[in-house]
C-alpha cells in the first residue's frame, strides 16, 4: 500500500472512530481524494454532539450520521453557491449600469467623472490609479487606449471592468448625497445607509461564494439592518443565510420579477431535495434558517 493510500485509510478509520457510518471504503477513498479530510470537516461540524460549541470539542458525532448525509450537505452547499453567484451577477450588472447611466447623464460633458475630485471624493480619485492598473489588463481597455490616447477610458467602459467591491467604493465616494440617494431609490430603497448595508452584504456573499466558502452556516460579520424594504424582524435572520438570501431576492426582483421567480424556484427545489433525510433537513433549518 502506498503512503497516500495508507494516509487515506487512516482518515477513514478516524471518521469511523468519531461515529460516522462509512459503509463503502471505495466511496470514502473517492470522497477524501476529491474533497479532502479538512474540508469535509466543515460539513461534519453541525452533526457533532456538542455543536455549535467551537472550543473543547472532541468531534464525536451524533448517532446515525452517515457519509451519504455529509455528502448531501456538501453538494447542497456547492449548488447554493452557484445559484447565488448567478443571481448576484445580475444584481452587480444592474448596480453598475445604474451608476453609469445616472452619473454619466448628470455629468455628460465629463466622460471620466469617476476621477473628477469635484464629483468624487479626492481620496478616492488619488488612489484610482491602482484600480486602473488592473482594469487596464482587459484587452478591451487596451484596445481603447491603442485607438484613443488618454489617461482613462470613459466611464461606460472603465466601470465594466471594475469589481462589485470597487463599484460600491465608488458609489460611497460620490460627493453629492442626492446622487447617491437617486441611485439607491432606483433600487427601491429610500435610505443610503440601508442600500449600503444591503450591497455590502451582497458583496461579501459574492466573494465567499466565488472563493468556495462554506455557505450553509453562513454568519455575517455585520448584521443586516432591520429597517428597509426587506423585513428582517427575526434577529437570527439579520446574520444568517436566510436573511442575506432575502436581500438577494429583493434586489433580484428589482432587476426582473421573472428572474426572482426563477431564483425562488431553484432554491425551493434545492431545499425540497433534502426533506427525505430528516436529520439533514433539520440541520439545514438550524444552521441556515432555510425551510
């Protein structure tokens, strides 16, 4: 037996010692070679006897936890990341387009208004060159500069290649409060603070999903506001996955009610698939708030 196979065999043995039912060694080898022992542990955690305690853990599992249940939780997490990324992309594009259209119309004689310190905070303008170094890597921006010698491409080109975080920072740097409020209102939100709170939450979820972060037990570092068009009267919903999905649903509905219907259907189908495993379904309800 190779050192690699011996190591995986030890991992399988240890999982059984923790109380995990592993009926098929070949399947377990496949899983551990694909997902890895450490990453699999994220999905074992909610089935530990002392969950949600994070200190002094011995990692022993509740009775009747099988590798199949752990895998189903893993694939639920995988699928929800992809669903959320798909609809966050629509929110991001809509947000970017709203800023481009509003600010370019308001400052139609200044196609690089995003670096005008009479429109955007001077501190943002002073550091924009660092952002543009990455934007300039786009072949479309390179082509623009090849044909139009200038320091920056116009807003409707430049902003297309900025990240959601960079766009949100630009929004926050708009000096005219009424302009920021109009952009917020275009998303059905009458408070800049609430809009910023929602979009910051979306940005954080987007980044976590894009980097393969665990989502089923998502706990936001900053609570969602209880005030605003998304009603979050439950305190847990202000930090858990259910709450941030409510915000994503709301903003998706601003983009398109048809896309909102699609999102709701995909999420419902994903959760419904778990109902035949009562332990798994209950775990999802406890950790994410989804039902």
